[in-house]
C-alpha cells in the first residue's frame, strides 16, 4: 500500500497516524504541496483531483482521508480494534456524525486560520486584513465550542470511554493553527485534557513525529518565496482567500 | 414511538434522507421544519439537535444529526439492499470517497448558487454583484466537471452498475441550483 502525503496537511497526518498506530504497513510517498508537486503530470495520473492524501493499494486508487480510514478499518478488520469504528449502530452513528460535520466546520475554519497566518502574506504580498483574520478566528472558536459542548460533552472521547476515528480526525485539525503561534487550547482545559488523552492512546512519540513539520511552519513562507512554482500556485491560493 | 425525521425539503441533505427512507419503506414520522422561518432556533429543536441544522433524526432516546450519518444509520438499522452501501471493500470505498468529497465541493457550490441566485435577491431583496455570481458559477462548473470525469467516468452510477447513496446525495445537490433557474444539465448529456 502506498500513501501519498504531505505532513503539512491534516488529512495526510490523520491517515499516517492511524496506519502507524494500528500497525498497517505502507510506503510513504512524499508530495510537496508548497512546491506544487500535486500539479505535476505524474501526480495527475494518480489523482485528477490533485489533492492529498491518496492511497494506492495495488491498482486501486482512493482519495479522501475519511474514505481511506474506513477502507483501512474494513480491510484490516481482523487486527483493528472495534473501538476505532464501532460495530454498534449508535456508536458508529456518533463517529459518522462527527466525521460528516467536521468538513465544513473544524476542518474548514482551522485550515483557513492556518492559511491566513502562514501563507497569505507570501501569496498576496501584504498582511492579512484584520477583519478577515478576526472573522476566521471567530468561526474557529464557534466550531471549538461545538466540539466541546456537543461532541465531547463530559465524555472521555467523542463516542464515550474509548478513542475512535472521530477523535483523531478532530485533534489533528485542531492542531493545524498551532504552529503559526495561535494556541487554540488556551483557556480550554476540557479540550487540553482530551488532547492529552488522545495523544496517549496514539503514542506521544508518534503524535509528535507526525506534527514535527507543522510545528516548524514558520519556515514555510520563506520556502514558498524561493520556490519557482510560486507564480503558478499564486492564483490557486488566491481563490482560497476570497 | 416511531422514528422521527426533522426535515425541510428546501434543504438538499433533507431530501436525500427523505427519498432514501421513502424508497426503502422505512416508517417514520415527518416533522416539518421551516429553516426560512428560523424554526431550527427553537428551544424544542435545540434539544434534538444542538447544531441547529436539518436534517435531524430521533429514534427513541437517540438523536442524530448530519445527513450522511443518518443515511448510514438507516441503511444499517433497516438492512436496506446491499447496493445502497455495498459491503464490497472497493465499492464501499468509492461511495465513501464521494460522500466525503462532496461536502466541500458540489454541496458548497450548489448551495452557494441557490443563495446567490434565489435566496439573497428574491427573499432578502439584496442585489448580488456579478463577479460574485461568476466566481460561484465557475466553482460549480468545476465540481460538476469532476463529478463527470472522476466520479462517474463511463459508469452508469458512481460505484458502478448500481445506484448507491453516493448517487442519491449527488443528485439532490445538483438539483439545487436548478430550482433557482440555472439548468446545470444543459449541454451535458451524461
């Protein structure tokens, strides 16, 4: 199994982390998004959507991290513990509910904050307008409130006593703006405690290894500035900032 | 107590749930919700779905939001025919792939067109700048193109020979801009 990944991308990190945590063997194929590698002809043959992650299992190619996670769970069902994606009807529904909701909420808002803080100045050649930044942070805060109040409530993990795919997907997205200096956990003891529990279940060393790149994201603007592909990438990024 | 479905049929995710339940003869009590009237902000509904969106399901004590989760729950609970969510590893993956992709693509773009062409000008009485409309149309066309070239290709349905949840979720989204007078099928035989 091959996994095409850029560790700056949360969906890539979660596929990486899950596969490693449950012992699914794979070959890491690096795709450097900041260098526009996903627009290469070669990568286009793997996935015409030109996004990461992509999984290639023999001749079967699959995009979308959520689909890849579920594929792994199903394929390796004999070795992946039930709690990751419980067979129980209601518990599974809770995981699916989170996995569905997060796309347009935590994922969208955390990514936007990250892109505005780390990438906007390089692409647009100016600082982020304050109202834009404030609005993005406010959206993220609303999502974090819902994560705490509706999905976690007073439970140990999103589904209950045990960790599931929902917790990995959630935490990895929440981590995204951290490397840009925005501490989303500040003033949120419940969220911080949950983060520690999730890290412990996954393995702290593994978790930190997966986040090494995103925590050093300060060097990303310079890397992009010096990149010959910047002009090609510029309009694509500009669309995200509309 | 019968299963309750809280739906507003203006909303695409509500339509996919409604069609799926009806098609599979799943008994339910329809609880109509008017989003335009702000009924999702009522105290009663807040107890069912704190996220305050439709659709929502109540099955005894169990409340569930998110159409994708509801569809999967109904398929499993009522053991609907396999083709809706195939047990086969790769076919299921294809359905999951579409169900995941569509959130930030066709769902977002189809909804935006509906808002920009209908709700904002006709209901709110606010004019929408042409460049915003053009940009939204470009995004929508991009999504439609991907549906044809990546998800359908030369297959009759997204997962292969049979209809699945992916097609159902796709069609209700694609229909949304049609309601605002934009014929997305024009010039597009597939």
